[in-house]
C-alpha cells in the first residue's frame, strides 16, 4: 500500500518530553487509564423510569459477548418488567466514569449493583413514586430476585440488538455516518513503532489527480509510538488506497532497532545462563538435579484478528469534540484526547458503539486520535477506519514467549516444578508506556499479564515459576486471557508429559494433584462427557492417527474449565481437530446460551493458538497485510463442539476468557497422544508430525 523508499539515519536514544509534528506538540507522558469498581451510587445512574418505560444505560462495552442481553435480563427480572418495557442505551462519557470492559469482569462486578438499583427502583414505583431520585441501599443478596434464579435468570432470551444487526442498523462505529462526512487515513512509515520516523516528501500532484481527493494533512495527530504520520482526506472511502499509492511517500526512519531478532531476544535459556529471572509467580525452591520432564516451548507473536478493524468518527463544534468509537474504554479515549488537544475533559464526549470484536486489543486511543486530528484540519466530520494491514502493523499483539518447564517425579507424584518464561509486556504495554516508564514497572512490579496462569492449580511440592519481560520492536499488550492461554499451553503440556512419564492416566494424574473441588468437578465432568474412561487415548482411524488429550485450569482464581480434545493426524502430519468437549463453572449463569458461546469462542481461539496463530516479523515490524499471511481458523476447521455448564450456587464470575486455560493444552496433548511427539513449537508444522517421524520421542526447538 505505502511505498517504501526509506531513509535511515543514526540517532542517539534519549528522553524526549515532547514531540512536534506540523507545528503541534504532543506530550509523551502517557495518560493513565482509570479503573474504578462500580458501587451502588454508580448503579443508580444506570436505570431510570419515565412515561411507563425503563431506560437502562449499559455500563459496559458491548463487543459480541452480549453483556447487553445479560444486563437486560437482570433488569427485567429485578424490575418484574417485560423485555419491551426496558429500553437499552449504550453509554457515553457525559456520565460518571466507568471501568473499562476488560478481564471478563462485567457480570462478576456489575450484575449485583445493577440488581440492587433495579430493586430499589421497583420498590419506589410500587410505593407510588414516579419522579425524583431513588436512594439505593444494599439489601442481602439472597433477597434479590436475580440471585434466586427466577424470571429471566438462567433462561434463553432474545439477543439484545440482534434484530438491529440482522436488519443492518448502524450499531458499529464502522457503520456510522455524519452529515457532510469525509473519510481519512493516516499513513505511517513501514518500520517499527519503536523507531522514530516521519514523512520526508511525497507526490502531492499525483494525489490531487485522484478522483475524491480532498487534502493532505501534515499535522496528523499524536505519534503512534515514535511514528509520525501523514494524513489524507477523501470524499469517498474507495479513494484512500489510490491516494496513498499516488503520494509515493518517502520516509525518514531513525533506525534500525537493536532487537530485530525477536527469537534471540526472548531465548529463555540464554537469559537463564546469565542469571535467574527477576519476577516470581511461585516462590518454591526445587532441589538441584536432573528432571524427568524438561520442555522448551516456543509460542509466537499473534494478532487479535477482530473481524471489525478499529474505526471512529470525529466531529468538532468550536472547541468541543464529539467522537463515536468502537473502544473498550471510552473514558480513557476522552482523557487521552483532552490531554492531546489541550481540552478539558468536559469538552470531549465519546459515544460508545457496539464493537465487532476486541479481545483486549481496543483499549488504547489510536484511530480516535487520528480522526480527531483530521476532523480538526478539515473542519468537517471525519471517519477513520484502519485497514487490515494497519491492524497488523500498528496495533499491539499477543507477545511471543519462550518457556522452559521442568518436572521431577517420585512415582506418580510431582515433587519439583520449575517454569521459567521470557516474554514481552502485556499489562504495561509498550504501546502506551515509553521505555523509561516501562523500565520502572519492570524494576518494581513486573507485569501481571505475563504472569497470569504461571501459578498452576496443582499441588506440586517444591514449585517455582519466574519470568522476565523484554521490550521488543513490535508492540505487545493484552490479548484474550492475557498470559493465561500461553502459560496454560506450556504448563498443561508439562503436566501431561509428567503423567506419561509416570505411566499414569493424564486425567487421573491431574485429579491426584488437585485440592480445589470446583476444578476437580469440571475435570470429572469433562471426563464423563467425553467418556474418557471408556475410550482409548490413541488409536487408528483408517490411515489417520487419532489421539485424545485433556487439560484444565482456573482463570483469575474464580472461573473453572476443563477440555478434552480429539484430533486426527493425517499421514502428511496435518492435524485436524475432530471433537472438543468442555466443562465450565462460572457460578450463577445469567444466560446459558451466551456463556456457551463464550466457551465456544475460546475453543476456536485455542484451535488457532495451536494450529494457526503467528505474525511474520521482518526488521522489527509485522509484514502481514491480510489473513493469507496471518491465517485464523475457518469454519471448515471447526470440529464438533460440546459445552456443558456446571450450575452452582456461587456468585457469577467471568466466562469470556476462562477456557483459554484449558483448550490449547488439550489440543496439544491430543497431538502428543496421536503421534508420540510432544508439540513444543507453535503453531504446529505438519512435516514435524508426518507418519515417518512418529518414532521420535519429542520435538525440541534448536
């Protein structure tokens, strides 16, 4: 898309407080997101009553997890109102701040405050009050209708906004439009965002000859990382690619980056050869000596691959800015834009839109700032939507990780466990934090996102888990489940290998090391679902080798999942997942259909992690531009899936990421059962598992 003559110049690294572009100055001190937990005073503002209808302002971002449906079920149940009598609206930043929609926390943190507010409003109306404010006083949880599992709780209901989706109503930012709207894009250098770059010269005349060209904008807003862009505006979206090509921009790049070899930068064994890794997730001290299981596991960079590339519309009215955005944290967007454009927070209003997938990837202000800068220059509303190539090149991604997992056995018991991991940042993402600030977080607290899932839910004797995060030329950050998916893949592979070395049944071996009854419950249930005890773990089906694998885990200490996978391995080594069984326990289930949908989505991601997910990187930048270069699972790759929900009297927790702890491990373990080869480098390469390789004991990266 962009040309790509580039000019490199050497520059000394240093602390720069401000960056100028086209006359503007933008601070490099980051805006810190606010994460307030909801209380009853907040909840009182989510529900109101007027002219016979209830108005529910959704306090979360709707991004396909259908939290709008679940929240409306709670409201209808607590209010004793019909579905049609409760009108749902998406929130904007004109109201008090809300916690970003992350971490599978929506039902866990917001259901009871909403139920309390609805119960107070119901009682006020019953007492004859129709106007004024209603004080919300906490009542015992067992007095709330939603906790009694009545009404719509635990029932199937119409999907909120479902009719609007299938009839084509504009719910997503990409579908919105404003009168007299222009279309914009900010072009950036084909280089690492960690390297300062800027447009040097371009062919204005050729761009002006493109039908639909409006103007070039040199002040294209705050840099992304250290990349200053060049803005273009058009009267029609189809002209943007043609204008970008005609401009033929020459870029000045202060490079190259000193860590372009990402695999070498993360090599866990090289780091361990120098010193112990600095941050602990488990603080035991394994005894010295040889281990029975010793795995080196490599997991690459991966994209979020949301179906809707991020989009925003910006419109200025004097010094007031309004945006429509598909973002997981519109209050952060508001604060970022106020900071970047020297406005008061009250001068910026961001209207949330339904999001076509986010998975942690749409928590920062990117396309929104580009739209605001272009609209300011155009003095008209401007829509900006990234292309798929921009999503890959400019977004942050799941960090690659390098793991060394070692296990020592005494009979069928694990006595010593060691897990060392080197990865890149997640919670303290390099997409938001400058290097100097990230060095401080590395020194003081580490990165809880990288750590997530390293503390395994087993009784393992002397267990130690340590990690280090390394800043890379590609930006990394939150991805579905943070580190829980990749750590689960590594640790469940090691537990499975330990069971095999002990000549023990992998499911029974896990149960022997579990003391959490809810985790044992999902593991036993998935065994019953899949008839584990009555099925061979490996056998032949024609010329295909078939294997079954199991894995389990706990997400954030509150939600439980176990998975059994059945795979078929073709003679050429290609792996097909044939069946997946999953058992899930997230406490009280508001809408079983939607919880099952979340589990199924996690299983698709699990399949992707093992068989597909990888982003190619050259010279410190992502080079993929389409799903051809960075494939994701297709419908034809989907197996038969069975999900069973365990209903308990525990309060509701999260379901959006839980199965990431068990799905990838189950699939990898099934491949091990089918082939006798331990998968250790992902995604799997078919040639490694071809029939003639089946006699090998393991596959270790060199």
